[in-house]
């Protein structure tokens, strides 16, 4: 298939523009990676021809092992990934009680002012955060050990460099993916042997850097291409137009998260799904008030109060996350939509319907193909 541009140059176009290096590397049909904390979403996307990475940083080793088995039982030998956080800046080993005791009284007092002002209910159960791998290195390494034992096909590091585990993972036949926000981080990971690099822009949900997606992706592609390492574009990717644009920037696929939050399979509670379906890009905020790391979430009263002049300095990780955990858990336990927050990227405004994950994947693929067909039609 051939078309010409207005200045006379002729380009050869692949018969399937969505069949990329990532598809060959994983044996998948579409270069769309779903990052999700819900195993039902992961299975639905995998069985529909995409790839899924399940975030397990909040779970105990036993829970991770059980969910890996659950996925394997339902995907018929298809590959999947597990995402953990591996931060080097947190304590080597601390109990939850020791970490809580490290929070200054000034910050506790400010937390109580927020709770009183907004009538924030106390959580019914201990926050899920108390098992988060980001609390200390011992927890993170115990979670990682499960992935080695289970020989999961792909391990993704959502926070922290995976370089230290590459030799062992590769010896077990496991691919290792690294998420970066700067080209120099990508260079270090590629030199160490990381198999796939996720170039995540400022637009993205969760922990992210300060360079926009359209800037960081080609920078990382330029670093990765000589080494033959595939790059995934992350940050605001919620439509087929985003997928087509990512491929045009040189990416081999996209890493998507917000796209799946309000899917029918998602286990988020209904008020939170409603909040996300109503949200626009302007309803997200880039802040360190939740975890101590800069991250993008939907705006809530917690963010607003920590931006006030009365707020103390935000704590370093993981203490700020410990501090915010009761507020977050209480809002979820009592379904207080007015208090809720969720990691969501600036593309959330395109998530407007509660659809099955299979349909979401089909829609983004069909729209991307329409974009490429449009280029040919315009030339004709």
C-alpha cells in the first residue's frame, strides 16, 4: 500500500499499521497494554487481543500468588504482566506501627482539621495501603520474590529502577519493563538490559514526571531505537487517535490506565466510577499531597487543603501516603463521592461510558485504524 504527500515523497504503508514490534515480542494482536488493579479487567483485555499488566503493589505475597494463578487459569497460556513498585528511597525495613509513629504531630493535627472540616468518616477496615510495597524495601522484595517463583511472563516496575533484578529475571525467562519520565532514565535502563521502556508523560495518572507525553515519547524512542528496545507511550492515552499518534511518534504501543477504570469489569465502587465518568482534564491535579511523590489524581478536598497557606510541608515518602490513607479509605468505605480521589490522567475526559473492556479495546483499535485510513483517503 503506497501513498504520496503534497511535496511528492512516496511512503509505503504497512497492510496492518497496528502490528508492531510489541505484538511480535508478546504474541498479541493489538499494541495496547492495559495497566489495571482489577484482575477481571486484565483477563478481559488479554482475551480480546491486547496485553494487561496487573498492579499488585498493594497486595501481600499470598494474595499476589493467588491472583497470578487466577489469571493463568483464564487466559489459556497467553502472556500477562505484574506491576510492582521498587523505590530505593524508602526505609529498608519498618513496621506499619513504626512508620505511623514517625509522622509529626503537626501533620496529625492538620489531618484532623481536614477530617473535621469535611466530616470524613473513620475507615471501617485498615487501609489497603498497609500492605503497599512502597512502605519499605522488605515488603517490595517479598512481593518480587513471588513473581520469580511464579515465573510471570512480564514484571513491570512502576516506581524505581528494575536494574538490580534483570539478571535473575532474564535467567528465568521473564521480561522486565521499566517506566521512566526522563530520557536519561531510559538510557540507564536500556544499558542495563531492560526489555521494554514505558515513556510516561506529565499527562499520565499516578506517579509521573513533569515532561509532557508528546515530548518524552520521541526523546525516549531516539534513545531506545539503536538498541532495538520497544517503547510504550503513556500519559493521557484514552482514544484511538492517541494510539495512532503514539505510533507516529515511534512508539511500539501504548500503556493505558484511566481507560479501564470505569469499565464494566472494573471493581471500583459505583460512586467512584460515576466521578470518573463525569471528570474532565481540568478535574485532575498534579500533586505530592497524596503520597509524597508527584502524582496525578482527581481533585478532592485533601488536595485543596494541602495547597493552603496553613498546610505544613508535605512529608517524604512513604509517610505522606500513610497520612492520607485513612482519609482515602474512609471515603471509599462510606462511598463519599464528595471526598473520593483516584489516579486518573488528563485523557479521562474521553472516558464517558461504562463499557465492557472488550468493547473499549475494540473501539480504540477501530478508531486508530480509521485514522490511518483517513490519511490514505485524504491522499486519494
